[in-house]
């Protein structure tokens, strides 16, 4: 999603009076002065502010309905890119068909029509999303809720340029400097949203502020259009139409295709990179807007007459960052998030700059710039479609990310030139390709045949060797770097390092992988361990007894302790001679580990949003927790907030909330409204448990800050640090919430109990949440 910017793509504009020609007598003096210039600059700035603030705001509104999945933002970007293209096409057509002087009536009518759906919010009565993969449902929701106002604002950039030219202002022949104001407004909107607006205002307040801003924008548009009507029509035509001598040759189809490709790669990379990094923290505006801000910044830095970064430095940095990022991606999936995110930021930023600089240098003459922007927008839309809708269907993992990194090499100048000077270079080319293919086949074959575990360092050696061969031979064929990067991508896909990962499966809600590690079968969701079962004993024999839960669910874990305490409480309060039959609810199925904490006669109901997760957990070839402990599991498909709301109040003895997408936070399950819902569903003698283990956010502090908003709730923290370095048991932290202190009394007797401490954090609600505070708090606790 971008608002393209060209800074001085035509003649340079000076600010002094001597640099401007004297205004024509046909143009009112007031229109030829600074006020008109400032009016259009301000209108462009406000338009960009609104265009880029609505994106994270509405996407956050939709998150609770769609389970907090990182795919929400990927599909949102796809929608906004498509709506931007529609706005550009509309502006292009209305200017061509009726002209700048008449277009204002049409556009102001479109803007007034947009007030029908304001203030921004979820449409009343909009149906629940379908179970499974709600890609097109989300696109429909965005179209109905924000399609019209976003479309109206998206069209402003090209329309305001045409209007400014039509005023007859001396600078009207070169109105592209208005994009500088547009870029500035875009960056301010994106950076201020998570840093200033989100921590200070709720979504309803922000929606109201946006509506007021849109009203101000419409007023500015009306005044700007009045300036057009007061201007001279002949002068406007002269300013807006380039002479035949300036037009230059029309663009060829090969040029158009290159514009599409150069815009497609960074646009797709934006979506893929954001999905990659948001998988492990939270699907939240802070994680969304930082890559998008960098994306816009690349236009400011390189989409100009003189790039602020010299091309040789940019190309060298890009090459190094691509190689390093691919090496990092080749490592085991449990590498640190900060390393992968840091490498990802560097390679995304440099890749986008290289593509956009090459795109700028391929721009046509000013007469064809409108068409140029349309093809750029089409490339952006196609990139978003590929990363958000197509890649999840054709790749079982987020392979589009390393693939796009490799393809960014094709965006370098002359990267696809196939000219070879002599037979020696041709021979070197084929030798290099053959060597790479043999390395990809031979190294793993050696490992399989002779029992050599090439592992992480072996794979790194393969990748480094592939790159070193090309460097040492100093192959001068232009596509050499692209070929080398594609080979590295092939190595990552064909022979991943680390644990034996098995086949991965992918859905709207993430990437799942069942693999083996020693005697265990493990479940990875993204890069986070979500369950493990020991399949063989110390002698290597298959374990046929009832499975013992591992990882966060081992018999003395906080969650297992919670189940035990509630079960003992039920046994004490059950009538003499009768069997206690507790009712348990588990939000988040995982591998089904918790089912083996059940006892005969108990009722266990699982709430799972992803049908693919159910398929994985119920397959006994993966895990036998459910097949042996709950042969006919009661699984409710759908988002837990929606499905749990249908349960009778006071019907559960214990609810365990353990729903994560990789290590990302399900924000909508941590708000005061969600906690109130869970509290209403437990019996007076029951409790609910929040699993708040997280590597990056202080979630127990958030829970402590939020619980005071939940009437009648009290809670404690249970935390253990009993990780033994294996999959048999890992440390975890939970918050236990009940309706009375009597219920919490047995929990307070545990050695690992901790009282709630909000640590100055703000409570989360459906209207307000931020991750900056919990992130800072977690850092302070660690260091």
C-alpha cells in the first residue's frame, strides 16, 4: 500500500520570486501567490494523513472478529492497494473525460456520499466470519465498511495535482512537488498512530477524530476547487498539457511490464515481511506500520532526481543484506526473533530502495506520468494479491518471503540482461549452475547415506559455498546474483536445518509443522513450540501407554495444577456416594495435550478457530493425546469470543485460555470484555486460567491491570521455572481468575504463586490496547 511520490520529477522548483514567471493577466493575482500553493499543499497533507491513519485503525477493529491472525493485516494491505488503484483509475478517467475544471463537482459528490458510512466502524448486523479461511469475507467487510471513504481519499493525490495545474499558478506546470507533502503526511500518520494515537485514544474516539478530519478535508477540497474555478481555463490547459516536444516517445509494453514487476516485488515483500515478523509478537498496529513506514521512506530517499543514497553503496548494501537474511532464514526455526527481525528490516528496506530507484530511472516523460502511476499501482496490487491470497495457497510455509528476497535481485539495474560476451563466460555460467545443483543434491545425500547430520552449520556452509563460488569466479554475467540468490532459496526450501520438521501445512491462521526431535513428536506453530509427545522410551521402543503431556502441560505445570485443584475441589463438594463430574473448557486445541489431564466422567469441550489445527491434532500419526484420552473430542469451531458467548452462564468448572498464533498475542482474548465473558461462564466454585507466557510482552502485568475492570474478579499468578532443557517440560506462567477468594485459597498455597502486579500498565479493552507498554515492561523485567 503506497501513495507514490515523485519529488521534482520535472524541472527543479526554486522558492524565490525570481524563479517564477510573472503571472498571466488572465489569472487572478491571488491565485498566483503563495496562498494557493499553501492551500493545495495543506489539502494534500491532510488527505495523506487520513489515507494512512484509517488503515491500522480499521484493521485493529476487525482483529477480534478474525481471531487476531497476522493474516488480517496481509489481506487488509491487499484491499487498500486495490482501493488505491481504483482511486487512481477514477481520477485518471474523470480528468480525461470531463477535465479538471469540471471534475470537482463529481469528486465532491463522491466525498459527500462517503459520509453515509461514517463514523468508521464494523457494520451493524454484519454476519460472523465463516469457519476456515475468511479471506474473501474480510475483503467484503472492508469494502462495505471503509471502501467508499478510502476510495474518495485515495483519488485526491492525482486530482489535486490536476486541479493545481488548472489554477494557472506559476508552478502549475510541475505540480509533482505536492507528493512531498503527501509523503510527509503519510509518514506522520503511520508513525504517530502506534506511538501517540493508539496509546492515548480508544477506537471509538479515533473513529470520531477521523470523521472530523474527513469533514475538514472536504472543506479544503471545496476551497481548492473554488480556486480552480476562479483560475483561467486557457491558462489551466496550458499548464496541464505538456507540449508535443516534451511528450517524448510513448512507453512500450516491455516498459509497462517492467514498471509492474518493479512495483510488484517490494509490494509483495512488504506483506510477506510484515506477516513474517508479526507471527511472533502480535498482530497489532505497531508491527504493521513500521514496515509500511520504511516502504514509504524509500520513495522519499530514492524516488527523486538525485538519490540521497548513491547507487553503488545501495547495491552493495542490498547484496550483503540479501545474503545475510537468507543465511539467517536457513537456520533452525528457534533462532531469536530480534535477529530475524533485524536482518529482515535491513533487507526489506534495501530491497525496496533498489526496486524503487530502478523504477524511477525507468520513468517516462511527464506526458505519461499518469499512466506510469497506474501501472505502478497495478504492480502494487498484484504484489499484495500474491503475498496475501495466492502464496498461502501454493506454499505450505512462508516461503514467499525468501523467494521475494531472491527475486529482489531481479530489480537491480540490468539484472535480467542476458548478453554474454564470449563462450568462456557462457561456460562459467553453466559450471556455476551445475555446481550449485550438485551441492544441493550431494550434501543431503551424504548425510542420509552415511548418517551425517549436516544440521545448521552444514547448511550454512552449503549456502556460503554457493555464494563464494560466484564471487571467486567473478562471473560478469548480469543475472549472476539473481541466480545465486535463487539457489540459496532452493537450499532453504529443499533442505531446512534444525529439527526434522516433516511436512508443513498452512492456513489463514498460520503455519503448522509436525516434526520429530529425538524421541518426541513436536508441534510448531510458526516458530513457537505448541506441544510435544514422547513417542519412544529410553530403549527406543514405542510408548503404548496413556500419553503424558509435555511442554507447558506436564503434570506439575501451572495448568496441570489448576486442573488438579479444581478436580479436588469438586470431589470435596460432591454429594456422598456420587462421582464428581466437572465440566472443562479449553480455548486453543494445540496438539491436544490438555485432554490427557482429564478423568473418566468429566466433560471437556475444546474451542478452536482453525479447522486445520483440528485435523492435525486428531491424526494419531501426529499425536495420540486425543485418540487415547478423548477419542470423540467435543470441538467447537470458530473464534472463542463468539462460540463461548453461546454457552450457558455458570456452566464451566474450569476454562483454560491457551490460544496463540505462534507466539503472537490474541489481544481480543485479553481484554476486559473477554475476561468478563469468561468469568460469566464459570460456576461460583470455578475458575478460568489465562496462559500468559510470552517472550516479548509482559502479559501477566496486562492481566493484572485489566482485572480491576472485571466486576467480581480476583486472581493470582502461578509461574514455574522448571524447564529441563527437553520437550518433557517447559516453564510457563498463568493467571488464575475466580469469583471468590475461597476458590483461590488452594492456589495461594502453591510455592510458585505470585500476587498480581500491574507494573503501571494500562488495562486492555475492546476499544483500547497497545503493545508498547507491555514490551517496555518485559524489557525492564529481563534487564
